[in-house]
């Protein structure tokens, strides 16, 4: 097994997912089976194949540097669970 | 033991676009909180970011000004982390295929030119701004800055002292301003710097453990923060202790650095390619077109000032160190041909007062034409050099023309012989001791008498004329 329970716990922590023991075991198993499949793909000779960074055959999709109207403050905050004086209000952030 | 200091910098500069990097919201500084936002920069579900072409152009321009190789193929990636200043929970940045690499910047250290390597230049979006409540019980978030275009410039660990780091930053700022890619206003956050610093015994080839310094809000703070950190690391090593690789925050009030107790997992950004943004493919022709638009850089301008205006190398160096200052000088010389006189005023009165005010030339109302007009008034004898300094100060503060100031304050020089003659007579009558001294051969005594005439006229007397009149009257 390449992925251990510890790896799953680490990734879950980074994604702010709270898993119980059963889920941890399940995801460890599932992630390993995905990696096993990748291992199979690794057997292919990709020496001369450029790594894919984008799946669609398009490039350079740009827009002009033009300012358009933004949303009104009320609209920006429409989905905010909490707000104050035009700001989003969030739990205290500890900087240090 | 002697230690060698190793410093590398990461500099973020805001690009001078009108709209944000992936949406049409304005990049204007300030504005009421959360009024420069749209579904794209708020990261609402189902939106599609589209790259601002000006960001690519300015990024390439900056990279060329830093002597970088532009990547023919680059792409955007998502840098994942949770923090309330990031509405999407990822920042769009560039990871393994940045816009440009392998550049350098030359700086002057102790009269010698030193090349500082630029590892990479990449594009990314800025995050929002956090405001902490007065009671400290909650935080407030403003997303106006979110999505403002930035370039991140990463240097090689080529800097060898905190002072060198400051010199590098000053040069970098001047280059970015010359190239017109960023206004580099530190107080508005459009130029920010983090630093990596480590020390190693002199002669050692291996790098020591480095710490990362954040929250330095001025070039002076960068230097002070690094100086503190070098001292701290030396102390640890001398006591046989280990340096921990960590991020430390510079605190301006206590002049110390503090550990930022962020968990180490926070640095696991799990980058992956941004699927919403197609790659950037830049043709040689496009890059060369942008190269042609690069304006004259400080080094070339300095050379030209020496050749074209006959300025001493020192003057040319000081004036071209800031693009705004050089532009001011050049505009002024168009109106007033004696470049050395202009240079003296720019380097003396102007820079001196600006430093005292802690301001930049483009933050005061003085115009080049005002300085040129004032110098012409001096040449005409309308005002003396001493009065000119007063007028200049007033012009710097109010932006009014020298004519207005001279007229309103009655500063016109007294060059009328009859009028001055009366004042000179009075000064001679009032100061018998000095008159006696002068007549007894102490020629220096005339200086005091000139001073008295100037005092009587509140500095408005023509000094040459006062000298002439005094001599005539004393020697007759
Ligand atoms: Zn927007």
C-alpha cells in the first residue's frame, strides 16, 4: 500500500474534512486502488509525450483590459452568513 | 566566528492595469469595502475567469526589463489553502511553468557592479484584505483587492547583506517604474517583499537553515528586519543551538521578528493546473514587439544625461535613480537650459525637502515649469538666491507659480540704487564699531554689515549691489 492512513488524515485535514475511523480505512483503500491503476498507466512508454496541462486544444484566451461595473455592496454580501459595515464578518484570525 | 549572510527575496508588484486579472472589476486603490467585486473575483460557483491581455503584456515587459527569458509556453495553477482573504480557497498563480526565468539585475555595491540572479517571474492574483476588529473578537474581510494582478519576482540567494537587499529593492523599484509596469507604491501595497535569510560559516559551501521573513512594509523595514534576523541566527549558532526553518513576522513596533505559528501543513499547497484557464503560448514576434516598447532604462538615461547635459556622473546617478525625478528634471531643462543649475536645485532643495516630508516627487504640487520660471526670476535679478529658497518651499507646498508668490509676499529684490543707498547709510550709522573695524583693515567686517542690510530688507536686497554700495561708502 502506498497511501497510509496517515496520508489520508493529512489530506483530510488540509481539505477541512472530518473523517471517522471507518471512512479513513475506506478512503485509504480507495485511494490506493486509484494509485494502482495509475501504476498500470505508468507502464506505457510516454518518453516522447509532452505532459498535458490542459485538456482542450485551445490557448491564449484573453480579454481586453476594460473596466465594467462591479456588483453593489448589498449584492456582494447577499450570501454572507455575517456582515458588518460593508465587510464580511468572519471568526477571529490569529496572525501569530 | 565570521559568518556569511545569504539572502534571497520574493517581491510582489502590482501591475498597472485598469481592470483585475480575470474579471472586469476596477483595480483602483481604496473604495468602500466590497464594492470592486463581481461573481468571478468572489469565486461564486459557475463563473469562468478570462485572462486580461494587458497582464500578459506588462508581465512580459517587466520580465524583459529584468533580463529574463520569456517562456514560450506557460500556464496557471491553483495554489490551495484556506484563509478568509481567499474567497475561492485557492489562489490562481503559476507553479512549474512560470511566465519567465533566468534573469538578472545589476546593482552597485561599494562602487562595484554586482549581478543578482532572478530565478523566475510569474503572474498571480492578489488576495483580499483582513481588518481585525477593535475588540479582537472577530475579523472583517474586504475583497476589493482580490484578483488585482501581481507579478512575483523571485531572486537567487545572491544577496550578501541586509544593506545589499535594500539596494536591490531600490533598483528593482526604479526598473519597474521605468518600464511603466507598476507604480510600486509600498504604502498602497503595490510593492511587497518577503525575504529568505540564512547564515553559514565563512568559506563554507553548504547553505545554513533559512527562515522566511514577512510583514516588512518599507525598504528600511526589510533592512532592519534582516539585520535583526541575522543577529538572532548568529546568537543561536554561537550557543550551539539549531535554527528552525520557519516563517517569522517582522514587528515594526518592537523591532523584533516573531514566529508565525502557522501549522507546517499550511505550506502544503497541493498545486494543480487551473482547468478554467487555457495555457499562454507566446510567439517570438510578440515578445520582440514588447521589447521594442521598453522605455529608456535608468542606466541609459544616466549615460545620456552625462553626454547630453554635461552633468557630473554623481548628479546623473542621483537624478535617474527615480523615473519620476528624472522626468521632472528633463521637463524642467526643456524650459531652462542650464542643466547643472536645475540639477543643483533638484538634488539640493527638492530632494532634501522631499526626504524631510517623506514624500515622492509625484505627491507634491510642484511642477517643472514652476522651478524653471523661478530660476528665470533669479537670472533677471527679480529675486535673490536666498529669497528663491523661500519661494521654492512655498511652491512645493502650495503648487502656486513663483510670480504669484513673489508678488503676493512682496519678495521682489530691491535693486534700486537710491532705495538701497538709504538703507546702507542707516546700517553704517547704526554700526560704528564694524565700520571702524573695516576702516582699520579688518575687511571681513563687511560681511556683518551686508548681513545687517539683508536683515533690514528681509533678504530682498540684491547682494552684489549691497556689497558695491557698502564698499564705496566705507572707502570714500
Ligand atoms: Zn471581479
